[in-house]
C-alpha cells in the first residue's frame, strides 16, 4: 500500500511538472506572461496552456485501452522527436550564444559526436519499432 502511494505521488508531481514546463515553453515562444507568481488575470494564457496539457494527458490515459502500449508509444515518439530537438539545440548553441560561451575544442567534438550517436539511435529506433 505504501509503495502504491509513493508511485501515485511521484506520478502526480511528474504530471504537474511536465504540464507547467510545457505551458512555460509555449508561453515563452508566443510571448505570453508565464510565471506561477502571476495571478490568473495576468498570465491567463499560461495557466490555460497548463490546464489543457493536464486535461489532454488525462484524456489520453483514460482513453487508452492498454497503458503499457501507451507508454511504449510515448517513448517511441520521444525517440522520433529527439533528433529534431538535439539538432535545434546544437544550432541554437552555435548561433545564439556569444563566442566566449560557445563550445570549443575537444568538448565541442565530444558533444557533437554524442549528439550524433543519440540522433542515430533515435532514428534507428523509430524505423525499427513497428
């Protein structure tokens, strides 16, 4: 019983963190105010994005006939999208950071190599999983 409550608590915290992070990211991109310190009337679009993320996630879980398949599908989607995210992050590092803060030397080549391997494994996983 105690283990089940711990898992439920961890899942609840994770769901809230993911919904708030998604709402914050969307708000940053669209230029909306996004802070949990702001009242609802000042950051209504941020709060709406968080609530929609939680509601959409809950609806997906309730509608899924098999939660194990849902979990596997989410991880496959993660593997498919990871190369895109890593590519954008590497491009952003190269273009947006000041020269003194950019990666250089062996660290740069190690980071690019590891990112390339992760991208390759992500693409391989997306192609091979039915």
